[in-house]
């Protein structure tokens, strides 16, 4: 590892890590799509309960979304507020 | 274990808007406008703080105008009274459906929260940096929800509130406490992450549009407004409703009756 700038190495690995953290987006994507599909099904079955179904679905979607948001926050920390760069000696 | 104070400061500083590393091209952290020294403590006035003050001033001004106008309101509504009654009534029914008739008085508090978050989210349209794209703002609003959750729990439940932590079996006490602490974290991070994510995507779109070759400059006309419609208007409104609805649901869950 001679001649390798440790800072560049850490920054590059952090960028890869940020990309990997965004894989967390798959989960909420599937979950919200599932919730929206079920919501559409429920509205089709009971069109008069549309308001309640929509608000319940939005609430569920928002809760399902938090894991994706955690991934986003981790990616943001790695990209813009990297705590690992400070660990490099010298 | 190995986290030094400096790194924690840098991490927290970036999240809440202190400019400790001005190297990124994209303007993610809010700029420091002024540094005040009050009694030996350094107080940093960031863009977020100033924008929040502007929004607060606008909201207070609107409230005062309608408070003065309210003197002339009659039993039969006309003009601005229609709008105000529509807003208040829909907020009332929203609170009543999420909590219950008995706790409708929470509408007074949550209407203020709703207006502040909504105007903050939409302020990105006017070129402001949305104050809610800063963990400081969302954490502060969530802290009030956290206090309300546990105040209402203790006030209505008395002993059964504390007993609730030992259920279903006392061994789960630490897990129950952690799940209570996770509530404000997930609430604040959801709003913060959504608005910050939208802001970053819009910033990247503007950076990309600025570097377009002259033939493709036609894209500058409609693309940003369509994206603003989604990221600022749609996501902003939905996240406001979600934040208020989840706050009310969490408070309702803790109320014992």
C-alpha cells in the first residue's frame, strides 16, 4: 500500500459505502408498492371508504419509508459529513 | 469508543448546519451568517435560523391580520371568513378522527405545528433553504411531541404508565425504553431526510441544467418546475400530514382510558 494516499482511500471507500447504503431503498420501494396495490384493491372493493383507506395507506407508507430514510441519512453522512476521514493519522 | 470529540462535532455540525468543512460543491449544509458571543458561549446564526425567523414572522403577521379581521365576522360567513372556517374545521375533523372527540383541544397545538412545517417545506419554492432540511428544526419539533407523549401518558395513566414498561414481561424493560427513544428519532429523521433528499436532488438538477449544451437549453423551461411540484409541493404536503398524524397517533397510543 505504498504511495496510496490514505485520505483518498477512505473517501473512495466512503463513496462506495454511500452507494451500498442506498440499497436500503429496495425495501421501502417493495413495501410501499405492496401497500399502494392493496390500497387500490380496497378502494375497488369499497369505493365509499376511499378517504379512510387513503389516509391509512399513507400512514403505513410513511412508517415503511423510515428504513429507506435511515439509509439515505447514512449515505448523506458518508458523503458530506464523513466521520472516518478524521480517523486518519497525520 | 474511538470517536473523538472533533469528529462528533464535525458529524453533528454537518447534520445541524455548522460549516466545519466547506469543501463540497453542493450546498448541503446551511451557511453560517453570523457568529454571536453571548456570555462566553458562541451562538451560530445559520441560514436555517434566519429562514425560520422569516417564516415565523410571516405566520405571526398572517395570524394577527386575521385576529383583527375576526372582530367583524358574522354568523353567516362571507369573504375571508369562509377560508378561515374551512381551514379550522378541516383541522378539527382531522384531529378528531386521529385522536378522539375528547382530545380535540390538541388541534390548537397541532395547527401551529402543521402551519410551521408546511410553510417551511414550501419555502423551498421561494428560493429559501427549507428550515426542515436541517436536523435542528425537526428534532426541536419532535422533542415537543416526545414531551407531549410522555406527559399525557403520565397525566392520564399515573402508575399504569410506568407499569406499561414492564409488560409483557419485566425482562423487556430495556427494549421498551429503546423503542420509546426510537419514536422521536424516526419522526425527526423522516421529515429531515425527505426534505433534505428533495433539496439535494433539486440542487443536482440545477447543477446539471446549468451545464447543458446550448441545444438542450430548452429543458430549462419545464423540468425544474415539474420536479419542484413533486419534491417540494407533493412531498412537502404529504410529509407535513404524516408528521402531524403520526404525532397524534403516538400521543393517542399513550393515553390511558
